[in-house]
């Protein structure tokens, strides 16, 4: 039994929703209301000490970081793989997906933006400047890298590991 504990506007939860659908896996969706800080409550943090969604629950076991969850899902359920078969192609998919996860999602994540406002007194306009800076700093080289690789509509023939990360971020 697969349960995805997530929030509808969370891009990391969205990664898992797309991956589960692409892999054709049945799952139950358990909403966690971030606006009510449910992810910080003891009931949730006793299962995920990071206090963030998504939490992936499979056969009673909890998995708590989205990038590792994606890789685990692909290994545990090898049908309809997200990662390509060729080792060099797998490298490229990971390279681009991790650029999004680490260089885009991380500095633009809501707790970071809230920290800028609450601890450093930054205005919404200033936070907008921060946001656009990190967007361009990663999306521009990402586009250049895709051009260099000569990709079509998808990185490879169909949506996979990279697109699972790209779409929610865009
Ligand atoms: N590195 C984590 C990040 C998870 C994350 O930041 N989730 C956000 C939603 S996109 C969240 O739960 N934010 C609420 C909070 O941190 O309080 C992952 O990839 O799973």
C-alpha cells in the first residue's frame, strides 16, 4: 500500500504525484495542510523529522526526501522506469534534475523566503529580486545545457526523472 502525504501547492509533492502516475502505481493521497503547519506537529515530525512534505509511506515504512524517494520508487518498482537504461543517459537525467532540486528549489523554498522576510526584514519586492536572481542563475545554464545536448520535447523520448523535477518548478 502506497500513501503519499503531501500538499497540493508543494512542488516536491508534485514531483512524487507525477512519478507515481507515470509509473502507473496506485496510491492514496493524504493531505498535509502546510498553512496550518501540520508538517511541524509532533504527529508528523515523529515520522519525518525534516518536517516537510512529501512523506512517502510504503507498506508501513516512511521515506522522507523527494529526490531519494524518486530513485527508491524506480528501484523498488522497476516497471515504467523514470531513469533511462543507459548509464550516461542516467547521469544526464540526474545532473539536470539535481540542478533544479539543489540550485533552484532550495533557495526559493518557502521557509527560505519567510526567513528573508522575518529575520532580515526584506520586503516582497526585495524577495522578488532574490527569486528572479536564482531563477535566472539556474534556468539560463539549464537551457544552454539542453541546447548543447540537442534534446527534443523531452530530455529523452518520454517524460522521466528530469521532467518530474522540471514541471513543478516551472
Ligand atoms: N529537500 C526536501 C524539501 C521538501 C520541502 O521543502 N517541502 C516543502 C514543500 S515544497 C515543505 O514541506 N515546506 C514546509 C516547511 O518546510 O515548513 C525534499 O526534496 O523532499
